[in-house]
């Protein structure tokens, strides 16, 4: 049983990485249906500002703390989460398991050239996965939604960025009878080699977020949101 802690009006998974990974592997093994959201401060802010997006997040089966911002906020608010569970790691664990179990995987998102090289890389790294749908994320969303219905996919990775990816998942979720859905943000860019993960030093110092913000085209906007998030946490403390 996965425990949760209520923060910012959302139930966050409160588990060690090993408990969490074991849990999601079991979900995939058992062909369960689930909607996984990996929430960073930006996503949390959006859910507080946008009631329609908040309703979508409430449909999620699990919401995990993605990045140091949410776990640091949880400590400050007196409801400490056990660990950060980065979405990219969760998605990688799911792919490994999908390979071992020869599962059917569906991919949507990223630029066309990113999807092209991603398919090649994943086919080499995970030879036993059956890829039953591969659509880039610029204008292919409707086609992907139609294809998904016939694909009988066990694992669906959606890299459209927030809020698009959660909106897309919510729009198709009721139309299939099984499958693990997860929004993976910029993971396809990283896995395909089009954008690097933060250098080790940044990761060791838990400054991956700083590296990502500084190299993102909308970095300034993201920095503003992050500062707003920090202000919110300091002002509201545990009353959120
Ligand atoms: N993306 C996409 N379609 C879109 C917008 C974004 O496929 O309409 C992809 C983008 O190429 C990237 C990922 O979604 O691979 C994350 O995008 P972004 O960096 O804008 O989102 P964030 O990191 O802010 O969640």
C-alpha cells in the first residue's frame, strides 16, 4: 500500500524510491490501469491557478514529488516527504520492466527529429519492448488518440510538457481498458541525446533544476514561477 501526504491540495506519494519502483513494476506486471503524474513546483503552481487542470490532476492514480522543490517545501510545511521521485527515473524503471516483460509501449511527444532518434535508441536499449505507437508531439495528438484505442498498449509515455500531457492523458484515459499512463516532460529529449541531463556536479549538489532552468527557452518564466512557489511555501507553511 502506497502512503500519501496531502500538500497543496494534492495527495503526494510518500515512499522510498525502492518501494515506489517495486510498486509501479507490480502495476505493469499486473496489467493495471493507472495515471501517474510527476509534479514539480511549476505543475503545483499551475494546479493552484487553474481549476480545470486541478480537476485533471485529481483524476491521477498517483502524484509523485518530482524534484527537490516539492520535497523541500514539504519539510518547510512540517509534512516531510520521504524522498524525491524524479519522473524521468520512474519512466526509465517502467521501460526496463516493460522490456523484461515484453510489454506493449506507446510513445507520444517531442519534436519529429527527437522521436525519430528516440525510437532507434530505445529499440537498441530495450529490444524486447513492442512499440505499438510512436507519434511526435507537434500536430499528431489527435492521430495518436485514435491509434491508442486500437493499440492495446500496456505503457503510454507522453512527452508534451505540462499541462498538455496531462490534458491529453485525461482525454483518452476513459477510452481504453488498461495501460499505465505517465507524462514525462522533457525525457524524450534527454533519452534521444537532444538535451543533456544536468552534469554530475549539479546533480550531486541537487541543483539539476537550476541547470534545467538556465538552459530552457522559457527559463525566465520558470524562474519566476519557482520564486513564486518559494514565497507561497514560506507564507502558507502547513496550511496548504
Ligand atoms: N512538446 C511537444 N509538443 C508541444 C509542446 C512540447 O511534443 O506542443 C515536447 C517538447 O518537444 C519537449 C517536451 O514536450 O520534448 C517538454 O516540453 P517543454 O520543455 O516545453 O515542457 P516543460 O519542460 O516545461 O514541461
